[in-house]
């Protein structure tokens, strides 16, 4: 049933938002009669009304498996027979999906490590956690099946310490704290997440690393206990301190222009999934974020996730 938030939208755009399919795929389904509104075939430009019932009689053809792409540049921070740790730049999508069928981190990984094709989910081989497209920083990838199984378990058991640096608007009331609030898909904006009743449990801890007055912003170190979609961005917006530069969650304001969210996966700590040895890796801020921090009077490129 069409929610009030999508009333007036074209059917092709609404179905794409609700399903995650590309608009082109939805238009093809409409043309073939596989999308009905209140039991009737409609044109792609048909405007929906609140309460309309959409029926999907088919779905887009599954894309092929991701292919190796040596054009995707990888910054590898650690590799062995079982584990790879890469530093992902902002703007790079982690794995193929709607709207991003190639040119992803996974395509680059397959070019360098072809054995990854047999590890985990064939559509996202080796991937055990993700970073948003516009978030930079460290990502651990399983290179072997035994490492994949153990890393998935470790992620679910919160045994991987992931620390992020985030520049947020305003000064917080406390130098440290925790945000424990469930996250689910926004009822008003289906492409966004929100703190909402009935969402999945989510907990983010933070420590204030620095405060600045012109403009009034704070640098936080955030630690994830859970790993929900857009978790840090949603939680910080919910307490009134959105990430600077985050257009999706209220972080674009006059006084500081970045062009991307100031959010960086700065440190990873975990027990190696096969040998058990401690692994601790830190990644300094990329130049575009370090420059912003330098301009505020902060430590810039030398700053990592360590406390």
C-alpha cells in the first residue's frame, strides 16, 4: 500500500525507492505489464495516491556475478592468506547493487585476488561489513572461507572494534556518552534510515576529541557496538548533532562546506580469525578531511582513531 509520503510520486520512481531496483528496471517491468496499481496496468508516468495498492508480478533479471576490474585502485593496508584490510576512499561503492553494477571495491578486489570469488556471497565475495559510499577508511575482507565464517561470527558477536572519526555540528553536553536507539527505514523517506519504534537495536558510543568555536563543531570518536545501515549518521542526527557535510541527514549548513560527510573509519582492532593474533590498524584522515580540520585549528592528517 502506498504510504502518504509517496502520494503524488510517479509510479516508476516510487517502486524504485521502495525496492532498491533501478528506475530503468522498473520502467521495463511497467512496459511488460508486471507492475499493477489497484489491479490495473499503468504508464510509468502514472501518479500515485495514498492507499493505492501496488502489485509486482515479476522482478528484474538478476545481474551477472561481479567481474574483475583492475581499473579500481586498491590501497591495501594488510594482507595474508586469510585476511585483507583495505583503506576505502570516499566515493567508492563497496559491492555491486542497484545503480552500481560495476566499478566497485569488490570488482577491484577480484582483479587482485581472484580466489575471492569462492568466498562468501557470490554477489559480494569476501565482504563481512560495509562502509557507506561517501565514508572513507578501513574495511576488513575475508580472503578464505574459514576466515569468512569466523569474521561473520565475530561481527555478530561484536568482537571487532571499529572506530570512526566524525565532525559534527555543535558542542555536546557530555564529553562521552552512548546512543542506544533502534534504527529502521524512514516512513517519510524510504531511501533513508531513522530512529524509530520497531527498528533494529543499535548502539553507538562516542568520545569528544576536540571542540571548535568558529563554526561551532566537535570532533568525535565513535565506536560501533552494532552495524546498522547509516548508524552513526542517524544516531548523531537524532541527538541534534548531525555529521558535517552529510546532506542526507541534515549536516549541510552554512559556514563549513566539505562536499561529503566528515566520517572516517579510522581504526580496526580484532583477533585474526585463523591465527588468533591481535590485529590493530589505524588510518589517518584523508587529505580532504585533514585540510578541513587544519582549517579549524585541529591536528589534521596526523589524527587517527587512537585514544
